[in-house]
C-alpha cells in the first residue's frame, strides 16, 4: 500500500532523511518511532506530497507521489504535527471546506462531515469556532479532517500529542479501529503507544532507518540473548554452578541477596524446561521462573544511541515505561 | 470542471475569511471613506468651476465625466496603494504561519488552483469595495447627466489596476511567514510602482517610454476616458499573469526548500 524506496531529503548541506526504505501492507498500522529531529516529519511530508524527496521514490496507494501527486493525495489523509485549522471557521464549516478541496462529492459532503465528527467525538463542538477549541479538540478535529474523504492511507504525525490520558486512550482505540479499512502510518516518540497500537515499527534515527520489525520481534532480537529470571530455594552457593552447567547457558548472574539469578542463553534456544528440571531434580524449590524482556524504551535507547547500555536487560513493566515516556 | 470547483472553493474560503473577522468591513469602510474624501474635494472644485463659468456668461458647460469622475478615479490609484497591502498581506503569510499551508498542499488540488482561488477571493473583496463607492457616482447620475460609458470602463480599469496590485501583493505574501513583513514589503513595492513615472522626465526620451510603460497608473488613463484600448488591456492582464506566475514559482520553490 505504501512503498518507500531509498528516499533521501537534503536541505542544502543538511541531510534530514538518508536512504530510507520501508513498506506498509494494506490494513496495517505502522509506527514511526524516533527522537525529535530524526526525520519523522520530513518522511511523512514526502509521503503526503507536501515536499518532494531529493532522491528515491515514494508510492502511496499505487501512485508515485511525485509523478501523479493528485491521485496519491486523493487517497491520503494527513494530520500534520499542528492541526491545520482555520481559526475563523466553525468545526462544521472547516470540515465542509476540507471535504470540498479533498474532492468529496457535494451530495455526500454533509453526511460525511457528520460522520467524521461522530467518529472523532467532536460533534458537540460542531458550531464552535476552531480558535475557541481546547488542544484536545483541535487535535481531534485535525483527525476528523484527515478522515473526511475516507482515504485508503492515513498519515498521522503524533496524533496523541497534547491530549490528556483519557483522550489518548480514546484516540488509540479510534486509530486501532481504523486499521483494516485504512492503512496507517503514525509517528510518535511515546514508546508504549507503538507497542499498543502498531503492528510494525520503523525506528529512525538521524535520518536513517535503524530497525524495522514487530514490537515483539524487536524486543527479542535486539536483546541479542534471551534472559530468564529465576528464583530458587537452594543451599547457598550450589545453585549458581548448577545453572551454569546447563547446555546453552552463556552466563549466570546472581543477585546480591542470593537465591535469584539472571540466566542468559544463546539466542533461539529455550532453556526453560532444562532450568526447571535441574532445579526440581535436585530437590530445590522453584519459586519463580520468567523470561526477562527488554522494554521498547530500552531498545529504542540502544538503537538510537551509539554506546550500548552496559546492562543487557532490566525488569520493567509496561506501566513504569509508560510513565517514564510521558515525561 | 473539478478545477473550477477547487478554485471556487479556495476563493470562497478566502472571501469568507475576510468577513469572518472585522478586517473585510474595516477595509471596505476605509476605502469608502477615502474615496468619499476625494469625491468631495473634486465635487466642490467642480461646483465652483461651473459657477464661475456660469457667472462669466459662457455658454460652455464643463464636463462632469472629464472633470469630476476622471479626477476621482485617478486618485483611487492612491487609495489602492494604501489599502491593497492590507488585503494581500495575510493571504499566504497567515497560511504558512498557522500550518494550514500543509493542508492545502497535501490536498488533491494544484498550486495554480490555490493561487487563482486566492486571487479571485481578494478580487471579490476589492469588487465589493468598488461597489460601495458606486453609491457616490450614482448620486451624480441622480443630480446631473454624466455619460455612463466612461464610468463603466473606468471601473473596469480600476478593477484591472487593483488586480495588478493584488497579484504583486500575493507574490510578496508568499515570500514570508510574517504578515507585517508582507504588508510593509508590499507597500514599498507599490510605492515604487506608483512614483516611477515621476522620474520619467529625467531619464531622456527613450527612458521616458520605458518608464511610462512600467508605471501601472499610466495605463488607467484611457479607461477613464471611456476607451478600452487593447494595448492597456493586454498590459494589465499580462501584469496580473506575471504576478501570479511569480507566486506559483515562489510556492513551488518553498516546497523544494521545505
């Protein structure tokens, strides 16, 4: 549905996007992740035909955005970083105007306006001027605007920016509901957002794609090794060497208090059964055994910073990452 | 067909934009006020002149069209000079500042449709301004007996003259994000276009022809006399086209520079 082939964008001597390639399949939600200034907005602007690429090709809904911009734009809905609202217009007038320039047939326009207002929950503000709306409403009117012509492709630049937690959840639900009938690319620097809404992630840094995968695979792949957290009830000093002797285990790190271990193994080998058997056959108590995952946030930091964090992984729950990411 | 529809959508949006804020009303009021002031000055002068002629016992009557209407119309050029920068300064600058430019440029409409739409919207406002001044002229028809044709061609000339200023203003507005910068720049350029014929006498015979051709206001003269000369018509229309062409290039280059 969307194909980006070796796209680069240079402003004078500055390279904002450098040889970026990726594909988005029909009905998929792709997350575009990267620190500020990584080239997310530039890439999206190229996809929407706002600006041409210096090199490379972008194909949206089967049309080259540079060669046949009107055809591509007709099939694309775009929510820029700041919702493009006209302060003097009411929400209804605004959506009607956008419908007109997006080529919605005059007969359907009124119904479409009502439909997108209902979908994005802005109908109670229909006759209020855009300048009088709160940030959350502005963002949602921006989303309504992107949906007005029922485009096949949706490009959303930080769709949840500036919303309160409740609105963020609603907007994510809305976006998830749109997948399937629409192909969606959304950018964000909020990591849990990607894990919760996207099927695939493109991580971009300094204009280059550093990783493309599903959130789960990224988590697995980028740790390099699989790490198990195990807590055993065993005589002091015996458990460590016993665990280290299991085939496939590369490293065992004991905690200071003793009794809990982080066991690293070669990638792709599942040592859980062996771990359990070893502990149980020796008559020790197996108190806890769980895989340790790197959170997306850590992966993100790992691929976007040059030096790798010394700790391979640390236990973290989604909640704590979410909190950290919202700061 | 879609092209016309898109252009009209933009033109309608522009026109509504002028009247959604007090701006449109202020501009029309200002224009009418200045026009009225000039009209009064010329009317008083005309009344005195004809009184003097009547007292002198001369049979000749001075012409309303020649003396009054033409004089006022020439001075409208000066009003346009002051008012037009206020009309055009926001057209592009505001869209760029508020980010709505991104909406327009990612919609399935061409740059040309946007530009012509904006131009027509501004022309609509200017036409409304001229329409209000027609009240003053209508009084003359009620009281006197002026010729209609020079009035109509005069208004056509003014519309074209205004179009020239608008197309230049549109271009200058597309260069910046700042309305004030756009306004001041436009005013400076208009001023230069207006005073250029003051220097006509000092640049020698060939220079005079060139300068005279560059001066926008020079071409209005025949229109106010009731003559539609193709030469002037072509001049105005090509001037407008050139202004819109520059705007198109400016918008396009902005796109490449990002």
